[in-house]
C-alpha cells in the first residue's frame, strides 16, 4: 500500500518509481593470484565482490569464540559437552549496562542503558535504534528456527538467556557444522558478508552476516573463507577514528573510541609482526 501511494505521488510529479538493480557479485577468488580485500576493493569495478580471506585475517567476536569452543567440544565429546560450554559462557558474560559490555567508565547517560543498546564508535546508528534492530533480528532468527521468541529468552551474544535459546543456538551451530563437514560451504544460502577494518598496514575482517558459518569454518580449521564485501560499506580505518559517526555525535570521545577498537582488535594486532603492526598510538591522528 505504501509503495502504491508513493508510486502515485511520484507519477503525478512526472517521475517513475523503479527498483534499483542489484549489482552482480564479482568473483575474485584465485588460487594463483589471490586478492586481499583491500586489493580487490581497488581492482574491482563492481559494487560487490568475493575474495578468499585467510583465516588469520578474520577476527572473531567474543560470541563467536564461545561458539568455536563449543563446536570443538561437540566434535570431540558430543552435544552435551557443547551445551555445557555454552551455558557457562552465558552465565559468565552478563553485563548490566552498556559501559560494562564495552569495558568503559560510565560517564554518559547512555552508558547506563541496557546492554543490548550498545553501539560501536565506527557505526552510524543510535543506541535505541540498534537495540530495536537486535530485538527484531533475534525474533526473526528465532521464527526461522522454530522458536516463539520472547524478550525474556535473551540475546544470543550474552546472558542471561533461557535454556531454550541455548538449545536453538546449539542446534543452529551443530546443523551448520555437520553440513559444512559433509558438503563444504553451500553458497546457495548466500555469501558470508564481511567488513574490513584497518590499522596501519594490517587488514582485519569481521563478519556482518554468516557468523555461524564463519565460526564453523574456524572450528574445522579451514585456511581461508570466501567472504563478500560491498564497497558501499566503507573501510573502517583506525587512523580516521575522529571521523567515525558515533565519535562525531559525541557518544564516544576519541580516547574511548580507540579503547573500544583495541578491545576488539588489539590482540590480533599484537600478534602481527612488528613490521606490519605499528602500535595503535603511532597510527592515531595527533
């Protein structure tokens, strides 16, 4: 109905409402001449492209690390061992507010808000909008996995959560694990989608879609994972932290933004060789 109304209004003005065509996905995977995500960004003329990302470039979230641990337990000791580890994770990680989740001092009112409203400094989304998005996402994922989700069931990223949400997540993980072990990655379900983060010369990738598949691939021990990138999503560069949307809004100071980045990526950066990974302070604007 809304689309019809908009169409009529635009038609009266002498214009036509058309669906924007979705650009083709350029496949830049090559065993002979592999592209890094950054090289592909410069080389590709398409808005979207797929490259094989080495696993040592992928930085899993806390949630994904818990999944990987549970999947390895599933492989070696069975489903109950995996369930026990997930239960321990959700009991251990139970932030009471945003500040506690982001490991920041609570200096602003939004820091005292519900932990589900956390945002990152590089995101262009306000806390309440992000929380609403997560609630919608959780409800939608639950429906697709046979669960009549209620807010009391909790969020998949941290506790407290209900036992039935743990069962749902464990089922998703083990089904994905069994499928990839038997058949490999099935791209008919869509590509894993990633975001590229950079600090100095170091490139790091985190998934935006396909978290479960990435966790499975890391648990299995694959050496690379095909990931799709969209050039309309900017590269997140630590050197440009002053320009990040939620820094500009005042939700984070520059120092807080760097601390959040370091919390997320610092371990990975410190593992990189010294000639590739300058200290965070050396790549920050002065």
